[in-house]
């Protein structure tokens, strides 16, 4: 005979486990996305500096 209380408890714990894993993944993605724009800005500044130096050399 199946004890429905145990089945419901197992399903709830499984859903809870999936929710925790999903929350961890979302937090990690959020942290990584916040770092990406800063890296992009740094690269953009470096490229601008290289372009300025190349234009300066071209004029000389």
C-alpha cells in the first residue's frame, strides 16, 4: 500500500532541491554578468588608447 504522505513529501523535497540549484545558478550568472561590463569598458579604453597612438604615429 502506498503512503501518499511520503510521496508528497518526496515530491516537495525534490522540488525544493531543484529550486536551490536553480537559485545558485541564477546568482552565479548575475555575479558574472556584473563583472563583464567592467572588463568590456577596460578593453574599450585600451583600444581607444591604441587608436590614439596609431593616429599620432600616422601624423608624424
